[in-house]
């Protein structure tokens, strides 16, 4: 059996992936840079500053800004985002997640959050999940964001668990890559078109069934 399941937050526990997109879209519109949902797939799981860099590269010609200007834009985006998450409550936990967490805990398997978001603790509080996880990776302490494995290995290291005993759950292309590179079992939530590199893929969170995830994990170990 696995000893730790590491959950991504935005897009797995709750639908904040949508709010990140809407906030970036608002900023990009103001800058006259076209971005759409297809492009947004490559922003998922990516840190605030790296996301901004990718958006500025979409301008023609690419926008070159000073660090100060970039901080101003990233701060503006975050303000839009904070407005959107203001209303988040426990009802915004995605379908299937509560049952999954409960089964996870009943099985005596540890839980962690592996998020790139500096807003993760605030969102978990709003969802009523502030005390649920055994460990929350501090995004500010991670040196290399997803697709680097550090976010996931940091969670395992904090709890003293071998990477091969871990499962990671992700909705992002970069996130699934990070889990795979950590040597962990990856569960993808989303579209085959983006997440075909996941060890086990479901199309939505309501399909995340604990027993089935464990079965797939064990199948791969053998
Ligand atoms: C990730 C999201 O969880 O966190 C990204 O998938 C986001 O879209 C990143 O850019 C950083 O979030 P924040 O809240 O620190 O700006
Ligand atoms: Mg995500």
C-alpha cells in the first residue's frame, strides 16, 4: 500500500483553476494579449511569476518588462484572483473529494497538499480543510516549481516517506510531469489530450475512487 497521497489544490480539491484563468484573462485583456483556455493548460500548476512570463511571451512582439513592472502586474492579477475566491466555502470542494479524503484517512495513509499557490493556506481555511492534511508544502519555500519534482518530494521528505510509496493527484500537465519525475505514482484528473502521461487518468474528480486508485498503484508496483 502507499504511505502518502499528495493532493494538488487548484483544480483537484476545488475549482480555483478556473478563477486563476479568469484573473489572468482579465489582466491579459488589459494588456491586449490574447490568451484562451487552450493556452491556459500550460499555465496550470505554474507559479505566479512564471505564468506572467509565459503570458508576456504571447504578446507580439513579446513584452519585455522590468522586474518592478512585472511585480505590479502579478500583484494586480492576484488582487483579481482574491476577489474571485472571496466567496469560497466548504460547498466548493469538488465532487468526490470529501469521500476520497475520508477513505484515505480511514486507511491510515498520510495526506499532503502539493500546491504552487501562495494562497493555498487561505483557500484551505475557506474550504474548512485547514486542519485536514498532515503536511502543506509552502510554495514560497519551493525553489523549483512544477514540472520540477521538488513540490512533491518536499511533501514526502517532510513526512519521512519514500517517493515510491507516494501517490500524487494533479490536473496540470506540469503537475503530472512533476509527480512522474519524483518517481511517484501519478493520478491525472482531466483530458487525455493533455494528461496522457499520467499513470492513471480519470476525467473528473467524481471518478476519483480510493479503492481503484490503490488498485492501480499496486498494479504498477507489480
Ligand atoms: C497553482 C495554479 O496551483 O498555483 C496556478 O495551478 C497558479 O494557476 C499557481 O499560478 C500560483 O498561485 P498563486 O495563488 O501563488 O498566484
Ligand atoms: Mg492544479
